[in-house]
């Protein structure tokens, strides 16, 4: 019993000493907190930029090729943006000639690829040929006759020659000079000898002319 009493006293003494020597760590003040190293990190500049959706580029606008003839200042074959009107084709051909019958033409009609637009002269009947037809309207058309008639290379005037697809004033004059210098065309294939008329244009004219 005496030994147990001694051990109990010793235990209590040790416990009392440990309690008395407990140290409390004070919380850091405002000045001490500001001195602590920051734990935030700047973004890595080497990181790849965020990907953005690729912008959709509009589809390219199509084109139509039309043949403008008749009472215009500069008849010929022209390439225009798809959706253009007859009024746009006339403007591309230099505008109306002084003797053009503007009231007899539907200037708001949409163009089609391969179409022939014939501006009538005063007293003529307006005609807009179908895309696969290369003839003018009635009266003094490109052929000098009715629809479907062929242009005679040896007798057609420069104005009549200009009604043909791809033939402007310069080429019409060259055709007239060639037939005068050579004594007349003996075949349609001789058109290839005219300066400015190559195999491609000859192929377009072959079914529209005669000698």
C-alpha cells in the first residue's frame, strides 16, 4: 500500500508539471500574415491559347456567261455574277444605243448561263432567247432572217456579224477585211484564219454561220 501511494503521488506530480509547461502558439497578426509567401501562381505563358471555332467562310459567288446583242453600245459575250439581271447585262454591254426600245425589254428578268439577250431597236419585237439558242428575234436579227437562219460570212454586215456570240466590233471588222482580202470565204473553217478567232470561238460559231 505504501508503494502504491508513492507511485500515485509521483504520477500526479508529473501530470501537474506537464500541464503547467503547455505552450500556446499565438495566431499571426496582420503584419505577420502579409509577410508570409503568397501561394497564388501566375498563369503559364507557355500554355497554348484556347482554341476558337473556325469561322465559316461564305461560298464563292457563281457566274453566268451571257451574249448581249442588238441595240447596245458594245455587244458581246460577258461574264456576270450569278443572280444578275438583264439590266446588269445591258450595263456591261455599254448601255442602250440611241435607237434602243427600252420599253420592250424586261430589264428585271434574271439571267441564265448561256443566255442570249437581244435589245430590240425601235419598231422591233423584243426577244430574249433561251439559254441553248443562239438566235435573235424577228426583224433585223443576227441572221438577217427568221429564227434559226444562219449568218452568211460572205454577205453579212458588220452589225449582223456582231449578233454572233463572241463577235464584237473589232472581230466583225476583221472578218469583213479577211473576206475582202481573200475574195470571200469558201468554208466556215476559214474563220480560223481571221486574227482573234481561235479553235474555241470557231467551235461556237460553226453551227451558226454559213458561206
